[in-house]
């Protein structure tokens, strides 16, 4: 099974990336995912279920430890050949 996760961490800071946002980027870039798109207002990752769920676990734990007060995420199961 392949999954796509879209997520954001808050609070936002438009002047400088907060520690929790930097940690989120570090987590997803280090994970064994097929696709990672990190942006200023939202992030998307894709990959096999095990890799994605492992990354989401680390993402939640590490961003909350780094000062995130809210993490919003949406997980979608991708159909055959969908990307």
C-alpha cells in the first residue's frame, strides 16, 4: 500500500522558520520515502505504508518536542499507479 501525507506544523513564523518546522523537514528528508515536497505553508510526502507511518510517528514526536503546538495532517491511500 502507498500513502500520501500532507502536513503542517504550527505556530507559523513568516520571518524565520521555527525549530519545529526545521525538525519536520529533517525527519521527512531522512526517511526512506519516494517523494518529499517541503514548502512554507504545507508539506507532502509519499511512499510505502511502513516508511510513511514510521516517518509520521517520528514527525509527531519530534515536532511536538521542538515546540509545535499543533500538527495537522491528512493521510490518503494512493490507488494503483497514482502519484
